C-alpha cells in the first residue's frame, strides 16, 4: 500500500499539500497553481487513497473535495479527525448548501470553498491556513535582517532583494516557518523534494551551503545530531 501511495505522489516542495480532487482538469489546475506558489503536491482522486495517505503521512495542509468516488470526502474528514489527525483541511464542494458547510466545519474542516472559485482566493486561503498552522500572523516571515514575502515568493536581506532558486526558496521558507526548531535533514528532504527523493543524498547540505553564501553564514545554523535551524533556538528545543 505504501508503494502505491508513492506512485500517486506528484512533484514536491516546501509545504506538503495533499490535493484530493477527482475532476482531472481542476486537479491539474490546483496542482500547477500550488506548485508555482512553492508547495510540494501529492494529488489523488478517490477517498480511500486520500484517507490512507492522510492517516499515514504528515501533510501541512489538505485540500479535500467532498464529492469523491469510493469514499465520500465527509467520511474521509471524519475518519481523519477521529484518528487524531490535526492538519488544516480546506474543503471544496460543488454543492452550494449552507447546511453542508456547517456540517463540514463541525466535523473538523478549517475552511470551506464552493465551486466554482477563483484560484487567487484559494491560494489566499491556503496561505492563511499555513500561517495559522505555524503561528505566523503575516505573509512576511522575518529572521534577523532576512525577510521572506511568501505571497510573492521574494527574499530580501537588509531590504535588498536576494535572488534565490526555487529549491533554495523552499528550504529557507520551511526553516523560517519553523524558526527556533532544529529540523532534521530527512524532514527537510520530504518538504523540499518529496518522500520519493533519495534520502541519503547530500542535496540539502548543498542547498544550505548555497543559502549561507547568499545570506550569510549565521542565517541557517547546524545543531549537530538534530539538523538545521533559523533564528534562536526555542527553549526546550532539541
């Protein structure tokens, strides 16, 4: 079953987002928009696979259609919450019913969007849910004199723009979202490249070295045996 899940995985990025949508065109549009915004996307089209992935993998956010084959989206949502899964969930539905909206929120949805919708609105809601999840009130993340505008995917150092590659940006954003916590190389690999990337690769070390050359040696620090971190380590952090 794990192998099957990996075959269904899409291109990956910084924040791991599971897209559960059976309309092929909409699923493709969602995947493209979210990847362009710098997210690692896994996309599936039925409720059973979605339930398994959401119950066994760690996602930063799920976009869940309610009208799914094999297992209805509402049942998927109920099972996740019953099993203690706490990732933010944005529900999509073509049914314009206020009672269904109330039911979804009562079951555990964090937000709700009725089809058809503008992609800009969905992306704004995704940003808001991710900020809430990582306890950031603003779309701009800051560590020292480094600022990251997550809405426009721009980085500055002391107010001066810094040119980052997509992978460098993803790595920096993940560390800044989790500033104060040492993040393991495995966790970074899964959120920057995806779970199917070679775990023993030195790709993360290479990206960290590049970022240190561009931003300064103290922006990303190493805690031996635990991983990399941005900012001052929180009290009680490993």
